[in-house]
C-alpha cells in the first residue's frame, strides 16, 4: 500500500477516531483529518464558546504520536516580532546573541501541528510576518529584513490550524486581511442545538440531575433563538463554554440561580432598567427556577 492509499484509508476511517465528548459533524471531523494528513492550513471560525480551540486540541491529540503539537496565543501577543521571530539578548560571557522564538523552532519540525489561536485578535504586524509562512508557494520566514538575514523554511507536513471570531460582536477582533484569509481552508463551527447541547452536558456531567442539565440547555437555546429574531433584546447568546461551567457549578453544590448570578448576568448590560439586556435574561432564567 502506497502513502496516498494509506492517507485515503485514514481519512475514510476518521469517524472512528472522533472523541465521544466532541460534538462536531462527522464531515467536519473528516475534513480536519484531511488537513492534518496533507499538511493543509485550516481556519476554524464561529461564535465564542463554540468549541473551536477544543476541536483543534482534540485533533492534535488524535495524532500526538506522529504530529507534535504547538500552541501560539495570537490574541495575547503584544510584541509580534518577539513571538514569531525571536529576540536579541546580551550575555556577559558570550556577548550579544539572537534567540529564536518558540514559533521558529516549531515550524522546523516535520509534521508539526501549530495552533494559531485567536488569529483575528493578532496585531497586523503578526499577520505580515505570517504571510510568507502560510503561503503554500513560499513557506518560509525571514528573520530580518536585511538582504543576508537567515531564512527559515517550514518543514514538510507542517499543518497550521487557526481560530477566529469573526463578526461585529467581537470588539477585540480586527477585520482580517483577505490575503491572509486566502491562505487557509475554512470550516465553520456553530453553537449547538437544544438536543445536542443536552447530550454534551450529560456526557461531561453524568452525576448532575438530568432536569437541571435540560434547563441549562433550554436557557441557552432561548438566548440563541433571541439573537436570531427580527428585533433581538440581547446582543449575544449563552455559549457552550458557559453552559458547561454552569453544569460544573451545579455539580459542586451551586443552585441554578447562583450559577446564573455568577456566570450569566454579568455578560449582559444592566443599562435600561426593566428594558435592559440583563433584566431580559434574568426573567428568562426565573421561568425555570
């Protein structure tokens, strides 16, 4: 069996490797396997808390024996050149020397999976640095703009996987350069529907009473339907990340009302009194209390 046949068979059988706690469509999981096995760049978009980062970490875990995993948090990058290239340091004994970044070391490892988390929140300079790295026809990184500066080439089989929050509700996100977007294949994550959300909560918290898990899923579903309405009374919905945390609080002795007080209400604007977003969500939760 040649290499291509082996890859084709692994992609075909990829559904068998999907974790039971990962609620993603089989075709999307299959596509992610395809990207890893062929070294394709993939960008996962979707609402906050929809499982973008978790999904990439799960696919990386599936291939941990053959594909080393590296994590870069683009959203917290204050100095892009330091993060993606490196720094010059001084030592008394050896003088001035250049220290390559974690990212530079990662791209030189064959078959590595490199997660560029929250790339939509990265500084534009970071995007400029990544342009040649992500371009399938270039795949290199210049350590400096000088003519004779070292050039680092991306190793064979390296897969770049990125996450992005795209939309007006994400105030810390920037409008991504179309040239950068074009360097990725894209896959979209959606928030879960009522039944799937409930099944997910049951999978993670089998010891929590089913009625409370169902109530959490119902509350989240109501907020998601509300923001899709013609004249929504709230600007964002409850994410799966929050429903999981609510269930975790209940598992540890909190009531549903206490969990909502801690996790849900602070996310909604209290300005407007009885017509505020927070009042709307409080009234929604009260129906289930």
